[in-house]
């Protein structure tokens, strides 16, 4: 295998102009084929995914919504843990009562949020 790679390297380095022309021809042909396939896909109305951009955008929106939901769940769990701490506490001060009230309001707000 290494012998073939070395032979190809020698062949490519022997005539750099021919190598350049060959790679430019390959690049040109691939560019023309890409344009033809894009035109064909845009004319094909049955194809749901004419362009990949909307599909990627929809996926990114779904991922963002999932991350927001996970963040909300994590925040709600932290509030519940803190409320459980206050449940187990023997004596509550005035500041504790205010904090509990705030946490309950925040928890209810997060539950009612869409």
C-alpha cells in the first residue's frame, strides 16, 4: 500500500501543472454537479427538506427548549430541597418565614409558566 502511495506522490510531483489542472477540473465538475442537484431539489416540490437550514434550525430550537426545561426542573428541585430543609428545622425566624413565602411564590410561578 505504501508503495502505491509513494508512486502516486512521485507522479503528482513530476508535473505540477498537470496536477493543478486535474484538481481544478475535479473541483469544477463537483461544483457544477452541486448546482445541478440544488436546482433539481428546489424544483422538486415533494421534497420536504429542500434546504437543510430550516431542519437544523428546528432541531436547535428543540434543543434550546429542552435545555430551558432542564434548567427549570433543576431550579424547582433546588427550591424543593430548600423548602424541605425549612420543614425539618425546629424553630423558624421571621427571615425564614419570609424566605419560605418567597420560595413558595417562586415555585408556584414556575409551575404556572408555560
